[in-house]
C-alpha cells in the first residue's frame, strides 16, 4: 500500500525516488545517443582544398616559378593553426623559430655566430615569401634589389669606371652569405680563398712576380670587391703612392723570390711624408706599445674603403677589446635596434685624441652631429649639470650606452621609471 500524508495524498518521498530513477535512465540513454566530446568532427574537405575554398588566391600561387615545399604538398597545418592563435595569419609561432624547426642546417649555421644583422633584427619573411614567389629561393624581390633596400649606398658604386662582374650582375650571394658568416662583411670564405675561386693570383711589380707573397694575403688589402677607378679594382680609396704604382716610394727594389721590404721601419717611414703634428699625435699612447708600426695598426698602406685609409674596426679593435665585442653581441640579441655596429672609428680616434675614450671631440658635440633633432629637446646636459651618481658632468653617455645598452634607444635602463630614479630618487 502506498504511503499517504494527512491530506490523503501520496507521500512525496516515493515520488522523489521515482524521479531519480527516471533521470538515471534518461542519462544512460543520452550517454549512448551522444558521441563523446573527444570524437573528431568529419571535415567537408581535406586541406589544402578546404583552405583554398576561402583562400583561392593561394591556389593560384602554386603556379609561381618558386614554390615552398610544404605549401606545394598542401601541408597548411604545418605552419598555421586552424581555429585561433596569437600571431598574424594564425601562424603557429614566431616566424624565424618556425622556419628553423624544418631548416635544421640553417639553425646550425646561425648557432655558430656571425649572424647577418638583417636576420638578427628581423624575420625570415622580410626576405623570403612563405608560400611562393617569382624569384629563386622565394626571395621577395631580385637579389640585388633586396640587398640594396638596406645597403643603398652600395648601389651608387655601379657608377664607377671599373665594376666587378658579380657585383654588376647583382649576384651578391656569390661573395656574401646573407644569413651567417664568421668572415668580415659576411663573406662566404676568407678573402684570398674566395677570390682565388675565380682569379688565379698573378701579381707583379715592374714585371717581377710577387705571387709567392700575395697568394697568402688578404686580397682586399689592395683590391675592392665591388668597384674602382682603375683596372684591377685597386682602391677604391688608395694610398697615393700605391695608386700611382710608385712602389719604390716605400719599398726597396723588388727582386724575384726575395722578401719585399721597406727602406725605413715603423712610423719613421710614414712620417717621412706625413708631418708629425704633436697636437694630433700622442707619443705616450698605449697603442704605440702594441705594434711595430702604430700607423699601420689602424691604417692600410695600400687601399681602403675610406678616405682616411682606416681598416675595418672588427679586425683591429676587437683583437684586444674582446670584452666589448661580447657585450655588443649580448646587446644585439636583446635589442631590436642598435647603434651602428663595429664602426669604432666613427666615434673614436686612437692615438690622435686627448678626449676620454679617444672620442673625436667632446661627447655631446660628437653625438649631436648625428642626433641633431634629439639634442634640441634633450634633458639638460653639459657644464653646470652634475650627475649625482658620480659627480661628473652629465652627458649623453650618462644615460645611453653604445656597447651594453639594456633598453630601447640604447639606454642603460628602461626610461619609463627605472632610468629616472637612478638620479631622481624618491624621498
């Protein structure tokens, strides 16, 4: 008999029990009727045809002369997320890291160092199309035009009377590695080995061969890889006696098979033509102690890319100042945009300056030559403005560092707060 309450109606307890039983049966039925959440939903089509349904222009790109292998194989999901992501075009991760996940050979090369600044400060897709293109190696434009986007001044050298054939053809990669190289100027090999791939050494002076000497030398000490004003690509900036082929101005008569010597040694030879100005040459300079001829420590006696015949700084300065080079390397990895790199002589003038750090002039004047706009709105600087941290006059390098900056604008600290409170401490 069913339980009754005082009003004569069935008790609610059995009704609740019946409801529970009903819900359990319903849940069991639904469990069998609805597929589990982990089951995959069948696609209407498979990639890449599914992708081309919304991106028909990409399908047309398969007809381009150069097509990226994953794109050609329809492997859209190798690089793109299908539903959502935090990168543009639903790319699965940082562009360069994504590219290197397949290009292991390139990853190994980059890990050795000497990475092209364009790659350090940008991504692979700055130079290469990810899907397809009209140019070889998926380049976004012709090789020479791509290089000239950054190295615009080089293009002007085509106007000189004598132009190196690979340079005239715009085959920059014939000599330069666009990704990474341990050689100067991103060369693909040491200069003498690189040049001798095409040119057999055949140097001579007045009919006397000096090939036994020059074949082991850096060819770029005398020749330029791009252009010149005379046959043989000498220069383009050359020591006057060398460009005039007046070897005897510095050298003893050159005889077959014998060493090439000069008629005077060290700075004595240089000062036989160049007047020694005591106000512009420091005899007590430490650099005088590390070279037999301090002049040739920084200057090339044959040819150079510069009017002052100065050598490439990285081959001179960093042989001793290796700690500075390491700091610059760390800075370049942490900052997207840095000051001109490895151009020490733009600011420093060893043996010819009495300024701190061998600056060409006082540091405020030096910086303002390039940064005129910034110096019109700068923090107070110069005489009468004291840096409370060291009691010295406040200058540009009180806040900026050209070698080991830690923040944007090559500041030593972040400018939002950390930089300011170095001096303006809170009470």
